[in-house]
C-alpha cells in the first residue's frame, strides 16, 4: 500500500515505524529537514520537506497515485486542508486526519465529503485520556484495553507472590473460577514472551495478559495479584491538553488536585474545571508536593509535555509516599527503561493512540487494533467473513486452523440470533445482543464473528491478516 504521512512528530514517526515494518511504501512530509533526515536514517522510507497543505508538496509526495493519506501534523487546519486538497485535486481514496479541537468533534458535518473530506478522524489526546481513565478504574493493571464495544477486556497485570494462581499451572484457573471463563493470552517473563499452555506456571513478577468478558475481568485479576484499594485521591502534574481533558473526565468521581507551572494557564484552568483544585507551581518542587500531601495520594499522574519533568516528578512523588505513579513519556527508550521501576506505568502517547490508526490501514476487516508492550506486541479484533469454501477460518474449529506460533485466538464475540434478557441480580436484568465466547481448541468460528487475536510480535500480523482474508471469488 502506498501511504503518505503528513507530520514527523511523535504520532507520525510511530505510524511510519509501524507501517514500514509491514512492507508498505511510505512517504513522510514535514517542514523540518533535520527530523526527516533522522527518520530516513532509521527507516526505509521516502521524505519530502515542505508545507503539508501545499498542492505542490502533496504532488511531490506522490498524492496522484497514493492509496492513503494520514495527516497527523500538530495543526488541525493543516490536516484538514490537506485532506480537502487530496480529495479535490488528486482523488486520493482514503484520508485520515488528526483533529485536536473539540469544535470539529461537536460539528462532525464539517468533516464530511462536501467539506473537508475526512474519511476518519482521530484525536490522540482524547484516546490517551480515555486510556488513563481505564487505568484509574483498574489501579492494579499495567494496561486495560477493550474490544467489541466494551464487551471484552484485555488486562495486563504484574503477578504478585501470594496470588491464588501464582506458582500454579494455568490449567488451575478453571478450578479456581468454575463459573467464569477466561483466557491467559500471553505471559512475559524478563521481557521474553512465553506462549501459555495449560502446564505453564505463573511466577511472581510475570507480566500476564488476561482476557475475559468485561464483567468478569476483576475476578480474573484477583487470581494473579492482590487487589489494591480503589483510587480516591489523584494528583495530576500538568494541565495541558491531556491533563485538562482528564480532569474534566474524572473530577466528579475523585478528589483531584492539578499542578500547572504556567500562572496564566493555571488561572484559565481554575476557571474551566468544576470540582478539582488547581495549583500554580512546579511539580518537581519537593516543598509543594509535601504541602499538598502527596503521600496521601492513591495515584500521581505526570502529564506535562516534558519527558524529563514527568520522570522526575513521578519519581519524587513515589519517594515521598504516593501509592502509585504514572508518567507520560514520549521517548520510547525512556518508557522501556522506566516501566516497572519506581514508575509503575510509563504511558507512551503515540503507542497508545496508534492502534486506532492501524485498524484503518490493516488489510482485511479489522475492527480494532491495540498496541501492547510499547509496540512490541499487538491484539487485533478481526471480523470473519465468507464461508467454508472461501475462508480459511469460517466453519472450522480453532484446532483445525494453521498454527501460527506466537499468535493466540483468545475470544470470539458473536451476535445472537435474537436479543436475550439476562438477570444480573434479583432486581436487575439487561438485554444482550452479543455473547462472549472464550476460545478453546474445539471452538467453531462462524461467519461475522469478531475474533480477538493476540500476537507476541508485530511481525506475525501479516500472517494473521492473510489467514482471515477471503478468496477473491467471494462476494
């Protein structure tokens, strides 16, 4: 696929890295020649220096015969203008734009074919915000990811000594929870992937990826580690784009304090939040953290635009007694070094948001993609199409499928023939239109099933996609 990426920042660079490794023809456009030179030294791609919203620049980048445009510069206006030009002048088939302003979200008609001609828009800041909200809801987790509109959750946890399943084979999971079906999709030990089998023994310190129906996920997590107390008090360093969005999302449910260094922005922030306490100051100031009782915080989140400040403030908060700390870290090398150290969670904004983009680039019908372990692994939600003649998966049991070592079919979400009313308790019932099936060796895949696949290495993704593609004769 011939793809043009506009913007060589964190998001654009991460997208380029992911797509180049999948044998796509990539051209990346940016106004900074030095940044482009660094990318060209690292990856097999073409670069063009120039204004991403200029017709001549887009022509130079190959817009006349490109398959997809991914506009992810820092400027909404540049991204939207580029999509309009790509459609009007070059009839470029697929156009994706990064949109940060809430105004465009409130008026989606501005993005349609008659206006800016954006096929799909993403807001990385909102994706990261939603991701952090999930981490707050599951304070024991390293990652929390959802599939099939929230019906299925994949959670990464660090196994602790004393967990009921720790020190026991995975086959014992069913004995511990006879009424709950779950799947251990992968185990990482000392950063090495272990393909899980029934006799695999979980050891303390293992990073374990558990998949289950969302309503059961907490019970599965209890098997692997002690459950922390729910989060009540949160301190946030940085009231920028992500910090502000997060405060607005959580301030009604938690006690929130936010620290911002810029006096004018702190004042604006105080006027635009309802229940959070806004403080003007430096989050690396030990005296300020002490005065604001950082030792009583259940969670400290460092969300400024400066990696070093985030690292230092998170380390300081942890040393001063904050129960759990997380830091937003753009540089992947920093994130890899610090994850699981004194910093409990290192959040990579680009890797967190890239899955939304990848779902629109993957071949075949891919409903969702989640990047795992800072880009090393992936979880995909693929839709099975066709029939037993045109598909390699439909009408077959999992044990009958070609073996791709390192790829695990973990669950299936299937639409019910008719809605079912299920009793949640004596007083509460809900109507369900889909059911979650945890995959076993004899599970039969049907057409239109949403199949969730975990791959321990991104290099396996093309083989998985090919497995789910239907033959050319299928209509």
